[in-house]
C-alpha cells in the first residue's frame, strides 16, 4: 500500500488535534483555526536541524507522520514476505512427499526453492534498526494518542476509513516498538563485544 498525502494529512491532523485538545482544552473550532490559518504553524519557516531541514511546523509534523506510516506499511510488506515464505516452505514439503512416494514431480525445482528459503531465512535473522526518527518515544506517544482518539470513532458507520487508519497507526506503533527493541539489542551486543 502506498502512503498518500491525503493519508498523511488525515493522520497528522488527528494526532495534532488530540494533542492540542488534551493539552490546551481546545474546541474543534479552535483546532481547525490553528490547523488551517495560524501563520506560526502553517507559514513561519524554521530551520529544524534534523533531516527535515527548513520548513513550517505543519510540514515538519506531516514529515514525521509520513515516516511513521511508511514504517508501518513496510512492516506489512515484511509480513507479506513471511507469508510467502511459509507458502513456499509448504510447497517444498509437498514436492518432497511426492518425490518420496516415487513421483518425481518438480524435483528440478527443489534446489532453487531451497536456496530461496535459505536466503530469506538469513535475512530474517538480522534485526532492522530504526532509521531517521529523531525521538522515537515522542512518535510512539503521538501515535498512541492518535490511536486512543480515533478508537472513539471505530464503530461509527459515518467515519469512512477509520478502521484502516487505526490499523496503520497500530502497525506503526508495533513496528517502532520492535525497531527500538532491535536497536537496543544491537547496542547491547555491540557494547558487550567491546569489553
């Protein structure tokens, strides 16, 4: 699934709305003015000193949300790869059973399939560290707040796309938490090797 600007806008707005309303007690109207008209948020340029560089607060916030959503979606791709690998393993097992019973069906295919399984298994053993997120704790906190806010609309039939948005946010949280754990494990391993 491709992350669209519309998805980013909707997710960023939901997160920021929840933060502003829970922090400052803003009404929906006050938040809408801030999101669409406040010049300090949508016009004033800042140099952020991170990978984002120069831009408005709104643009930078949307950039962070894009990172989180793309991380969530790449996690879905990893899940799809795992499902494909499981299917390939099952197919290999079926071919082996047929070969053992005297039916040489696809026996020429087995070495290539075994090589693919081994290659993917080697890649899966290497944890993926987090990349490019300045404060992962802040991003996870913002995603959790967005999840709590959006979950209030979860069963509302008038809210199109809420289930997909919640799934994306929950996947992003899981992906970031796993990335943090993998980074911590790599750091611990690296520190242990130096002693």
